[in-house]
């Protein structure tokens, strides 16, 4: 069993697609074992995405992430990191395969509906950014 961090981005909450996206997740053998809807501050968004701070898209990405609430959640399942990345599809929805969350719901590379950890190591760091162990109920 493995855990990964999932974020439903502001384009999802704005369009009332939280349930539709989570239906895809739950139908893919991933269990939502922690969840909260929060409004990120700009400082929190910048801290969360700090690995990208030198990238040209960093400021726009952080600005977008605070345009509305996000839903942060911990997913658990076999091979959860890679499984969820497959379910999400490519970062740029234009390159995402049919049937993936980003292909079907994302608006652009920035408003791309979902975030998922890129490794088990980063998943542990990202999960602890938002959740204490007490809030994770497997
Ligand atoms: P996410 O998985 O949340 O991780 C970083 C985010 O930066 C990514 O999804 C995209 O939404 C956003 N982003 C914007 N432009 C780019 C880009 N050119 N390359 C990669 N990520 C980008």
C-alpha cells in the first residue's frame, strides 16, 4: 500500500466538479483516506510549490492556486503515486490521454484540475504539509 497527495484545484471547485473528479479517483482503486477543503494563502501556495520557484510559470501558478478553494486529500492504494498520475493524465491537458481527468476536465496547463505527487518520497513531504497523522484515517 502506498499514499499520495491529491489537490483538486480552484478550477474544479469553481465549476462544482469535486464529486465528478473524485468519482474517477475512487473508481481507480484509490481510497480517499483524508480530505479537507481549504483556501490557500499566497504564502502557502509559494511554499508548497517552492521546488518550481525558478520556473517562469511559478508566479502565475501560485496566483491561480489562490483564486478559490482547493480540496486537499490523501489517496491510498497499490502503487498509488503512479496509479494516480495515470488517472490524472499529462500535465498539459492537450497531451493527456482520453479518459484521464485532465483530458476531460482541465482548462489549461495551469488550470489543469488536479495535482498529484511525483514520487513516494515527495508524497510523504506533501502529505505532511497539509495533514497530521491524526487526520489520516485509512
Ligand atoms: P502540478 O502537478 O500542480 O505541478 C506544478 C504545476 O505547474 C503543474 O501542475 C501545472 O499546473 C503548472 N504549470 C504551468 N505551466 C507549466 C509548465 N510549462 N510546465 C509544467 N507545469 C506547469
